[in-house]
């Protein structure tokens, strides 16, 4: 998307708000803390969250937005529409920077993402509690694209995480706070998107040429991790760019996680939304949401699939896939899924950034506001459908 296309959605002069550092909720500088940061090489100073806020009204509740691969602070264009809808309500919207934001996604992984999201949520909760002097503030987590993977990972994995990755020895597993609601917008399978590229060709390359590049990358990545699981070597950018990962450094581990060559039998960490995953595999993700207890109450998960998503192959049955996810999430009568708001937004592209997306964007904002209204008691926020 060109800069001119992106700019048309954001008003000149931007939206007012507050930039927060969510390094820690309590200022506690000590030699032990400094030494720890130096030894682990943590980059906590890059972790910021921007709050779009309306100073004219009370906004005790919060929605935290997480973008997709390559996104950072407020880089998803339809966020401008969501901000306009949220500003008149008792909710303020936060967008954050992760260590995997912008071109850092090729080095990241979902455990680190959700640990940092948990850190941000803890900061937001304490900030709102101190500002409004109450403990009843609500929090909703919303993800776009790979941000949806973060939402599902947040809700379904052990709390705190139990992994001990050799490639990320400084990972600190945080206890993830309970959410009042969760939204996944444009959940897509990175693996099936790549497979579609291999079938159709891309940027003048034939399917056969791309398949050779893909096979070589898979072999190289597997060999690198076999030789030294802790090294997590960077794959040749000239080759990964041919598959659409333009100019982004990608580790062997993250590449294999995204393309998941052993799926559907043995899906990788990032392979959460592929249409060919079995119900037993979905039971370990969607099926674990109720058991983990990180979503407060019933009917609080909203899943919004884009009807004209460019990243979903045309042979995927979108409606059927949503029904499968719902059935697994609501197994044993758990009622995690929000029936009234979840579904397909007809005509919506992946990020709703095309010139013809005014109506899909309106419908998206309407569903977000409806969920916030149910949770926070705002009546009549936004326009009705």
C-alpha cells in the first residue's frame, strides 16, 4: 500500500493521545536490575504503547490492538476508523510496539510476543486503576492477521508459558492477565498463503522456480537448526524475498514455523488457522480457551474473517472453517464464541485498505463497538447497521 493510500484514512494532524513506556509498572532502578538487563541484552526501552484518548470524557476501559507481520504502532490503516468509533465511548484504544514489530517479526516468536503483550496489559491495568481509582476497568485484546495468532496463543497456551527455547535464553515467562474480551480479525494461514504462491507463481517466477527456492530454504533451515538449535541462523534474504518476505531477515526457526512443512500432521507453532488441521489439533488451540480461563465469562471471543481476503486461497471454505473453530471452542458447552458478532465481513480485504473498503470498514467498527458496548455499558455508540 502506498503512502498516499495509507494517509487517506488518518486525519491531517493525527489523533491526540499519550505515549507510554510499558517497561515496568513500578520504577525500581537498582544495580541488580541494570546488570540483569545488560547480561540478557533486553531491549525493553523499545516497548512503547500509544493510547488514543479523549480528554473530554472518562475512559476507564481499554482495548489493546496488535497488528500483523510488519506492523508497528498504528500502522494498520483501518485502525483510524476504530479510533474514531472508540473516542466518544468509555474506552480508550492502545496500539503497541513489540520487539517483533516492523521488520523484527522474522526474529520473533509467539511466546515472546504474548509475554510482551501481557506486560503491556499489566501496565495498562495499573495505569487505569491509578487514574480512575477503581478496579473495575475492562480490557479487550484485538489482533489483526498475525496479531490474531497472538490472541489465540495468549488464550490457549499454559499460563505462564512453559517453553525454554535455546534460541531465546532471556525469555521471561509472565503470568498473563485475564481478558474481558478478545477479537481476532483476518486470521489467516501463513502456510497456506505460501502454498498458494507456490501454486500460482509470483512476480514473474513460475511455480516450479518458486518450489525449488522453497525446498532449498526448508532444507537449509532444517540443517541449520540440526547443527545448532541455539544459533537460529538468518536465511538468505535474496531467497526468502522471492516468496514474498521482502527484505526482512528471517531465522531458520521462524521460517519453518510460518511455512510449517510437516503440516497438517505435525503443525508448527505459527500454523494455527490452516483449513486442513484436524479437530484434534484444533482442540489444542481453540479447544483450550475455556480451560485456560483467560477469557472472562461466556461469548466473549469475536472472530472476524475477511470475505475477500487476498491471503486466503480461493479453495478455502471460510464459512465452514469458522463453524469448525466455533464447534471446537464451544465444546462441552463452554460457550466461548460470540455467535452474534463473529462471522465473515463480506467484501472485506485482508487489512481493509483498498479504496472500495468503506462499507466493510464500517461493519468492522460496528462489531468492535458492539462488543465494547456489551462489556462496558456504552449505549448507542457509533451508528447502527
